[in-house]
C-alpha cells in the first residue's frame, strides 16, 4: 500500500528558529546601515543649507558695505564734546564706536529722500564696528549728532574675529588723520571664523570737506 509523503514535505517547507533569527539579524543590520546612510544624507543637506545661508549673508553684507564706502564724502559731523577745530572727515581706529577691534565712522551721500518729503539731509552718517563677534553697522538719522540720539544698529555678519583698515595715499598706510580729506582708497579686512579673511578694496571719489545743504 502506497503511503503519502505530505506530512514530511510540509515539515521540510518551514523555517527553523535559527534561520528566522539569522534573517532578523541580517534585516536589522541592513536597516541600521540604511538609517546611517539616510542620516548622513540629511546631515550633508543641512550643512549645505547652512553654508549657503552664510554665503548669502556675506554677499548681502558686502553689497551694503560697498554701497556705503563708494559714496563716502568728506563732511565733518559736529559731535557733542568735540571742538569744531578737532572734527574729522573720517574717524578710524581702536577707540572708534567702542569697537572690540578697529572701528570706522564717516558720512556718505545718496541717502534716499523721495521728493525731499522727509525732514533730513541726503547725507547719512554711518559707522562699522565689531562687538560680541558681530560686525555691526551703525547709522544716525542726522549727520550732526543730536543730544541724546542713539544710532540705529544692524548686524551685518556674525562670528567675526577681527576688523582692520588700510588707506591709500600714494601708498598704503594703517592710519588716517587728515581732518579735511578722505583717502583715495580704503582696504577693509574682516576676519571670519567660517570664511577666513574677507578683503575688499574700495576706490573713493576725490573729496574735501563740504557743508551740509
């Protein structure tokens, strides 16, 4: 009499406990590897976005700085506590604007005043300094200081380690003390933790002291 082999075949078609554990272990290893790859991709994307944002911040900052410097004008601003004979067209140095490094302060033309409707000049008094690792832009609503007036402040760049200037006057010099003139050119060096030295040279228009109209 012929005997059926079905029960034996059924037993051979199943998986043993060891095989199942091995399969689970392999799946776990592959899942971990895939997760690590995904995390790496996400982290790379985040780093790339942060870098792009920082680069955009630098580009915007440089455009604003250039706009100020290339419109510089030799105009002395009256300041409380400073005699008119000691006024400068350009202030620069360690003590200027309480900067942690060098600071600079000057007047520029081209401050928009549509139809002259605003009660102010088209001359803007601006300055740059570093405090708390921030490159800050300061500007005043009036070119001549008003008692009790505090400047408006903008943060241009972060993570700044140094700020220095040089001036062109038939050669480069690190100081400028001519009261009635501005130099022919200014070199501005910003030291950033992320980007190293950011060096810009601005060619300035010839200008001597003028009065505000």
